[in-house]
C-alpha cells in the first residue's frame, strides 16, 4: 500500500474559523503550472530524437478535451503513482496481455493536495517488451517522466493513451515534500504560522521541479504576510489595553 498524504480536517466548523488571509493562501490557483511541460527539458538534457514530433500539452488539458487530439502525438509530464498489471480494458485495444498500465499524476497538479493525490490518471498504457516499458516497469513511485504518446481511444470520458517513449526527469515532488506540506497546512489551521513556515522551508529543500518550488515559495510569502498580520494585531491589542489602564 502506498503512503497516504496527511488527512486534512473536513469539519465545517473548523473551516469557518480559518482567517481570511489563510483562505487566500490555501485557495489561490497556481500561476505557473502551464509552463511545466515546456520546462521539463530543464531537468535533464536527455530527450528522444523525435521529441519535436510531439505536441506539448498538459495531461489535464488532454483530459478536459480528449477528443480534440484523438490520434495525435502528444508529450506531457507526469509523476508515477504505480504500475498496473490488471484492469478492465472494456472494448478498447489495451488488454493486460499486451500492455502494461501506468497510473500517474499530472505534473501541473500538486500531489500535496489530497484531492489530487487520491485521483491519479490511470489510462496510460505501454506495450510490453517495448523500450518505454523497460523505462517504466520497475520505476519508483513519485518518479517524474516526460511521456511521448498517442491518444488512441476516447472512452468513459477519458483519453486512453499509448506511451511510445518515456524520458526520466531528475526532480520530483516526493513523499517527504508531501508530508512536510501537509504538516504545514495542518499547523496553519491551528494558527501556528511560524512552525508552518518551517515545514514549508523543509519541503522546499528537496530537488523540486521549478513550478513546484515556485508554488511553495508563494505559500511561504503568504505565510509571512499572515504572520505579520497576527503580530500587528497583537501589538495593537497590547497598546489599546495599556491606554485603557491609564484612563
């Protein structure tokens, strides 16, 4: 069984107590995810010779409009969750006898988000005995790859993609980063901002993809703003109390 990310509170009363500044921190969408595909080559200079034959697109975009690129060659970056030996192929060509299934998270999503972690894409397939299968079969969880493939089917509302090549990338959001960010968010909900900043800094110390590092840095900046607001309120409250005592 894989390691699950820290559980986040679901009690509505707990959510109502979260300060507005903290809600901004936890809900602002990432501004830099779009560049994750094009920046993949920054991690490693090793790319296939036919790299330019594949259109750069995010997996999230493919899932939003799978029919648009049916039969097209595409490339995108993912993080591996697991390798699948068994699944229901329904009426598609992707039976377990000839294919290996790959379950992965879109690179542009952040796996420290529990909703993202619990919902990987599982319609990626690599032909058994191929070069791509050799690269992916024994890979570790959280390993990051640039995938070169073709959208072969559109079924059950999802693109079913044949992987033709897989290029390993050096950086990734690993289990340690996910745990540190989960702890940081839990500390923020308890109002322990200084400790949350420390956890985010620990998470950022890992060799992360550029867009993930920028997202953590954004969270850290927002935490510093929240800490300053808290300090201002404490200072103002102390001054008011002192003035009242003198009256």
